[in-house]
C-alpha cells in the first residue's frame, strides 16, 4: 500500500479548463509534465501529498488578550477546501486508489490518463533528444 509521501497533487490548465488530480503516482506526473513541455498544457502545479497533510494552526486571542493556538486544519483544506478529503481518507484506509496499473481515473469530471502509447513515447523521446542536443551545443 502506497503512502501519501509517494503521491502527488497535480493541477494543470488546458485552454481555460482547470483539472485537479489528487493522489497521482510519479509516472502520471511525468506524463502531465511532458504534455506541458509539448505545449498542450499551459500551467502546471505539482505538490507532494505529504506536504498537504501537514497541520496548520491559526493563532487567536483568548479573553485576556493573550495569543493562543486556535483550531488546526491541513494545508490541503487551507488551500483547496474539503473537496478531496473523502478521497484521501479512502486512500489512507486502503478502500480506494484512483491510480491502478491501467492508468489514473479521476472521480471529478471522468478524466482518465492511460499509460504512454507509442505516439506519445516517440514524441517524448524526440523532445528529450532535442533538449540534449541543445544542451550539448551550449557546452
């Protein structure tokens, strides 16, 4: 069973459509990253799920005016609200995982990301070759 430290929260924008993918494995992150390099993704944000699990407490004043620790919430709740809490809890309890060997399936909007096919793999390898050639020219 994977832990949240091995998973990532990915948010990207394609032509004004925002997509959020919680609990992604590294292979899905790489697919989205290469799509960003190939130009189909305009904005990409990647956050480790373990960072989003950290608790953040707010400071407040008691009736005497002293600063005391207030209620705490996770960074995920602070940044994105409680929309992903149910899915994260199911993952922690081992009841559900959005990413299987067949790819990633999002419960939000029915988005599915399949493992790389031959065309995307060829495009990715061409892109890596171009990056390496450009780096060699600079040396």
